[in-house]
């Protein structure tokens, strides 16, 4: 059991260090985004809980008492940790209503697991709960499946909303989302095996720990890029329901009626033209919410306007405005660097202007400039 103790000690120390790293990273971010910070401290708590779990395993030798005892104990600890990690993700991705529904369902699942454990202890009068362990395992697997489903659903919806309503570089978000999903897929598949079989624990345990380390560092990296404007504004309960219903309609392109009159469309078009002439597109953090506030229109009106236009959404429209301005600047100011033009036109990163040029011309900005800027 010496090797088991060493593995538990390593996991205990590393998870405690991850908690410390998450906490210390809050001092280095440029902006305090309240949703992200809440998720950060949820992760800190989950890593500390993880560390305490391994500490108790070492002190009381629960795994050494038998695979079934260790399995029951692990399920009691792993479930809330998985719940907290998922909560930290959907807290950023979803509205408050969805987060509250998730919390309620997650707590109900854990209460069921705890009840099964108590019943098993009552029947066996020991930690060896017999067949009730398999009931706990079944509930644990079902919980993990639900956690994966909710993350997959919310990250997909969030990505769609960002694609339509924000003009930022999505690479940091995509990396974080992919890391989140891979982590839970990986953990969900391996945890039941690691819980039940001591011999496989020495292989699976380090792999799961590595996936947790990767997830935490990806989360920290996201904090260096995320800005307050990248967080979708929180709606109240009634508005959230309306927004979700409208997003579903937008996603399916099933608008039964057009909410914009011809005069209203003309007003919006003129307002957008003036907005561009005044150079507000240069703000790389601009999104459809801030645009609606600036112009004095409802977000849904702007969404409908872009849906009916050749651009289909705000992101495509804004990218086109910035691309055309970049082309103009390359021709008018050949001495300017690509980075300077990227910043001046409102692109949030060099890679973002590169992808837009690749998408529209099939060439990088530098290649396009050499070939066409002098024409």
C-alpha cells in the first residue's frame, strides 16, 4: 500500500497547489469579471475539497480497507467536485436561471447518492455497503453523464451567441470550452474504473490528474483575455425567458413575422452608417449589446436587422467593416505595419485579422498587401 499512499500524497499536494495557483492568479487579471471570478472561487473550493479528500484517504487508509470502501468514499467526494467544476463552467456560459436549475438538479443527485450510502451503512452496519455500492455507482455515472450533457449544451449555445453578437477573437473561448468538455469526457469514462479497481488506479489516477491540471491552466489563461464586455448581460427572469425563446427562433431561422418596418430598417441603417463614420468600430470590445445601447435601439431590433441583411449577423457585419477599413489603410498607408493596422481597425488580435483575410481573400494580410496594395 506504500505506492497507493505516495499516489494519494502527490494528488493531495498537486490539487492544493492548483487551488493556490487559481487564487493567486486573481491578482494578475486586467479586469475583474464577476462571473469569471465566481467560477474561479468555485474551482478553488473544488480543488481544496479534492485535496482534503486525498488527505482523509491517507489518514484513515480507506482505500486500504478494501476497494468497495474506497469506491464509496470516492463517489461521495468525486460527485461534488465534478458538480463544482461543471458549475464553474456553466456559470460563465449560461443565464442565472439555467445555473439555478443546474444547482437544484445537481444537489438532488448528490442527496440521492448520500441517501443510498446511508441506507447501505444502516443495513450492513459498516462501511462495506455491499450491493448498494453499485446503486451509488449507477447514480454517479448518471450524474457525470448529466454534467457532460449540460456543458455540451451550454457551450454550444454560448458559442452560437458569441458568433452572432460579439466581434472578438474566439480562440481563448474555444480552447477553454474544448478543454472543459475533454476533461469531463475523460473523467467520466475513467473515474468509474479507477473507483472500482485498485490495480488500474495507478495508471488512470495520474491521467485524470493531468487532465485536471490542463483544465485549470486553461481556465487561468482565459482570465487574462476575458473582458467585462465579453460576458453576456444578466437578464431578469422574464427577460431571460424571452431571450432564450428568441435565440431558439434565431437558431432555427423560423421568424414567422418581421418585427421591423421599412422605415425602421432605414433608421437603423442610417444610425449604423453614422456609427461607423465616427469610428466606433475601432473598439475591439464592442458587441451588439453595447451597440444597441449606443444607438438607442433594442438588441432584438438589431438582431432582426442583421438577420434580414446580407451579413446575417452582427459579427459578420462588423468583420466586413473592419476588413474594408484594413484594406483602405493598407493602400493609403503602406508604411504601417500589419499590427498597427489591426489595432487601428478594431481587431482584437493579429490572428483575428489574419483569419478574416484568409477567409475573404485566401491570403494573409502580408501576402495581400504585396500583391494588391499598390494597385
